[in-house]
C-alpha cells in the first residue's frame, strides 16, 4: 500500500557513503542504499543477522512508496529530502560505493536543499545507525513541511520539480582470477578485513601508517617496486615512488596519500595534489586506505582513472594493477 501525504512515514539515512569522491550519488542516481548488498536479496523470514542488522528488513518490508526520506549529514544536518518511488530492489551495482558494501535499495526522487538545514542538536541518533525511522516530532514536522510546499521558513525558493528516475550503472563483473603476484596479499586481506571491522574483537581502529606498512608497501613490492624507490614519509608525503635514485622531486613517479580505514580515500586527493604543486611535478596520484586504491592521472586530476578494492576485486582492478606495476611507471 502506498503512503499518502498525510500518513507518510519519515525515514533518515546518512550521507557518509557518498559524501566524498563520486559526489552525491544517492541524489544523482535517485536511490537510497543500505548494506550489505553482498548478502543477497532480502526475503521474508530472513534473520536480521544475515544482513548485519535491521536496516535491510526495514527498507524492504516497512518502507512504503510515497514515504519521505531525509538525507542527513552527521547527526543534526539535513541536506536533501526525497519521496520513495519504488518497491524494494536488490542492486548488485552498488556492492562497492567508496568502499561501502551497499546494494539493498529503493528508488527515491530526491531534491537537494539550497542550504543544509541544521537543527542545532543531534536529532538523528547515533552515528552507527545509518538508516531508520524518524520519530522526533520536530524533524517529522519539517519533513512534511518541505514536501508540502515552498521553503518559506528558510526564505528560499520552492522545491524544484521531482526529477525522472535516471538509469542505473551497469554491474561490473567480479575478477575471476587474482594475479599470482598479489594473491597472497589479497588472501591476507580477506582474512583480516572482517577482524578490523569488528571493534569488539579488534579494538581501536588502526591509523593509516599501520596500513601503509602492512598493505600499501607490500602491494607495491608485489608489483615490482624495490624498497629503495619506495619512500615512506618523504617530505611529509605518506608514500612516494621514484623512477630512480637519488630521491629528488625530478625523479618522482607517483605520490601516494593514505586515509584511515573506513574513511573515504577520495578526501585525500586535495592534499596529494598540494604536494604535487609544491614539488612542481605532474605525476599520477594514488589515494588509499590499504584496502581501496584509486588512481588519478595528472591530465585529468579530478576524475578517477583506475580503482581496486582488495576486499572485493572487480575486473577493472586489473587496470590499476597494470598501471602501478614498475614496468609501466
């Protein structure tokens, strides 16, 4: 049964998976996504534990077409409002969105707010709750007010017309066979990634320096780079590759900037570009958290040229490995 304007429930979802890198993907592709998508399609009677909690069940079974969805930033800011436009979908296209395993979906007609609306207090609950029902009366009232008409209380323009639903991206095939040179490292990642994700089992999340040592440098070594051409913390850069010795700016082959695991690696691009400007070089830039690697070319520095996620390898990852190999640098 579809919701009506008067009885539409209000749901909230965090913009954390799409806040960096590829822009506001939820809005651009008219979707709302929760995970894990790799758990497969939801079905009635399935245990919540199979989907890491209740988010998938609620999205699939409790949300109705016509319900309102709020796209939030942190715990107090509202950045977009949408209306649910489809029944539940399982979309494997989204099993890797900036390293987040999503894929449980509804189509949503979104409209971005002209300016983020800050409630001035944490109205959306804890950060570990990425999707859920909104019961805070003030938030529900604001949501219905936005959907019902112009944004008078912000002295801004009325909401634009709801956009048509755009096509979804194609599903990228999984990588059938891991290259022999990195097979042991990929197997190690598969064993440890779930451990890092479980704070009760592992403890405090490691910093990026630890992942540089355990994953980034070993990957580069597997791809043919000798240790003397891999500098760690040279001139404050997380890692730098050199075509040859001595280690001077004229010999830089690649600049690498790392983020802490679980943070969007794309946010490191600006800092790495700043290093390139300081050294007056035009070289590729690699941003990473040790598991995810995104490469940018100096000819088109704002657009990703290659990508690989060691926890979920797709065929396109071969392009990144080929380009990172010493023989290609």
